[in-house]
C-alpha cells in the first residue's frame, strides 16, 4: 500500500510523530499507526438537525466496516444544518459548512472520508468539501423516514404541510385538525419522505457515482441502511488503496447522469444550485443551460410527491434509483464512474421495477418531458428555472398582471389582506430573496395564495421569485431568477400592474414594459431597505462573495479544488 497521507502525522520517531500518536492512543493499539489508512467519518449527526440524529448509529456501522477492511475510523462531527430550524435559511450556511468540512479534512490526518448526510444541505455541503479537498470520498445517505398516516391517509412530510395549511387558509380544514396532524407527520427517524431536496440529493449522490449503487433511498429505520453503511466503511479503505479521488472519478458525464436522474425522478429544483456548486469545486464546466439541454426529452418516471402520489418508502420498495436509471440507460454517459471503480451503467443490469404504479416504464411515463426548464427574458437575463412537472399545465403559457411584494415581510403583511387587488390571473412576484439580498436565498418562492382566491377554489397561480422553493413544494413557480433584485436584476424594477408573460415552451420570462422605460425606473426604496447589510461575521463574508443562483450560489473564492496538502507543521 502506498504511504498514507496520515503518515505525515504518525510515521517516524521524532517528537512530533510521538505527540501525534500519543495523544491519539487512548486505547487504540500501536498498529493503528502502522501505516494503515485513517478514514474520517464526516458526520452531520446533531440533535438540532432532526433528520440526521440517527447518524451516530450509522457511523458505528461505518466504523465496523473500516476496521474490518484494515483501516482506522475517526468520527469527525462537522457542521450540520436542520432545514426546518436554522434561520434565516439553512442555505446561508451551506457554503460555511462546506468550507469548514473542507478545512478540517485537510487539517487532520485523514486519508479518506465517508460522508454522512441527510437533511437538505448536508449532502451538498459534504460533496462540495470532498470535491475541493480531493480525498477519496464516499457518501452514506441517511435515508428517508417511513410513511406516516393521518385520518387513514399517508402523509407526505413537507408537501402535506403546505397542502393542509392551504386548506386551513381556505376554510376547508379546522385548525385543530391541522394541529392534530402534527404528531403524525414524522413517523420515524430519517429525512423528509417526499422527493424533496434531501431525497433528491441522495439520488444525485448516487447518480454522480458517489454512493454504493442502489443505496440511496434506503429508509432510515431499514436495517439495510446499517448493512450499507458497513459496506461503505469497507469500500472507503479500498478507495484509499486505489487512490480513487473525486477529481479522478467525477466527470462531466457524471453530471450528465445526475441531470438525467433529476428529470426522471422529478427531483427538487434545489438540485440545480447544488450540482452547479459541486461542479464548480471540480472545475467541471456545468451551466444552467445544461440542465435544460440534457434534461430535455427525459420522461418523468417516478410518481412521488410533490409531483405525484407516492413516498420514498414506496420508491425504495419499487426498485429505487437504479430501476429508474435502467429505463433511461441509453441516455446515460457510459463511462461515468462510481465509487466501485466501475461505470454507473454497469450496475443497472440487475435493476428491476417491482411496482409500476410507483416507477413507470419508459413507454408509459407520467410525463414525456420532465426536465427543469431554464427561462430567459427581460426579467431574467441570467436565467430562471421552473419545474414543469410540479406546475399546472394550463399556466405554463400565461400573461398576467403583476402583484409585487418587496420582501418576505411585505408579503406576509399583505397577502391575507381582503382588499389586495389580485385575481386568479395575477402573477405574484416576490423579490429581495436572492443569495445576496436576503441573505441566503430562502425557500419562499412558493408564496401562499391569497385566502380570497383559495376560497374560490384557486389552487395555483404563477409566482416569480429570486429565491428558492422547498423541494417538497409544488405549483407554477418561476424561481432562482438571476440576477436577483439585490444584484441589480430587472426583477427589482417591475411594478404592480405591469404585465408578465410566461412561456415555458419558448423558455421566456418577460415583463411587457418597453426597455427604455424599464431601465429608467429606480428600484423601490422599500425593497432596497430590506436588503441585507451585515457588518461582520459569516454573513458579511457571504454577502460580499456569494455568486448568483445561476452559478451555484457558492462563494467566489471557494470555486475549484484546493487539494489536501499541508506544508507547515503545528509544533
Ligand atoms: Fe430535513 Fe426535510 S427537513 S429533509
């Protein structure tokens, strides 16, 4: 076996090597430092990231696998982000989590790493870190929770929160029934059980080749999760022996496979921002347009909430991601590798669909063309995205009068106002929610509908925002508008009463205002007053350096790889 990176700390008879070994012994045998690989377990378990609390148990299985294969496992708690708790939005901290993990992997005697994530931002931040530090890395997705039920009906964690709360706002569901559903929403350990962002990013990790094939989507309480974690620990030792690093494994073809998977599963729009950010760390030339170009013509094969009916437990039972990918095998890059050292396509031969109600065959898709659509126009010069699979077909071509909200607070203040001048054809515009303006690009783009319209039976309207949308949400929502209003984007110049034209087939998003008039307008003072102006700390760094959504919303100085070399000693 080649000399390990960790030998820079542990090998030799000098004082520094003595110090490094002695402080680590604490019961570890001497042979733990004889040159065998040290595998970090970058562990996002946290009581304040409830979707990831079970990862300490998963880490124990990884450890067993690492020991068994001749390595030495090291639990490394890293920054974790609980999507439902962290304010102002977990996305503000994704890059910080990635940067901290990257730095700790580089700073420590680590030869390879197992990445334990689950809740929305955790797998993206771990993959961004691993890509930059470029140590052999493999993901263990924490897995979705089991299906809960309420009043005899399955509950889609996340998606049904939006549905039930809209029913309360429409006067169709008593508030006490809504509250009663609370204890049924989270049936077990694990992350959200819809095809939301966490499930999507687990599938993206697998499609990229960074998990053991077939592992993503294994429910968190399923004993096969621990079995897979054990196998992943073993594999991590092999990755180090083979020198299988992210830079050697991940290619443009890997991202092609991820984009095809994203379309076929009807995955979260958040994956667009995360995949762009991960590719940016690898210097892989991935653009927003690639999502539209590569995803075009890919059928929607998975009938899962929020676009469909079923939940992740059903998805796993029906065959999981490999069964989906087998249906679109001809579209996949044949050479893109996985952590096994073999191409992804070689792992599809035995995949089968066990329930065609959940995973459709290619010749009977839920929708023919399910990719993310990328829109341009005078409202989005650098692009905006929409997920047609989650939208109302009748609204994909629409002209409507804008009702503009200058901030999330403005929207909360006015959306329930019975005198709000809005009708079912109106286009709701929410701005000031981009990466820089909020800051952090929160999941607010699926803004709630006015109660007056809900009571008339309206369940969807065109909504436009420079922020993101929860992967569990649905509706005709145009989001990630770039440049954002706080970066001088024209979204900041639109006024209530302007007419907005959405044409998804033509990939256009425009406001029907002459160019000269639009450019002569000044941004509203109320909107500008709401933009973030942090003076210190992470927020300051973030606002000064964050890139637009169309570039992955990473920090400009974190693009590219940094490698794992450390040139100076601590003593
Ligand atoms: Fe953690 Fe949904 S809140 S995955």
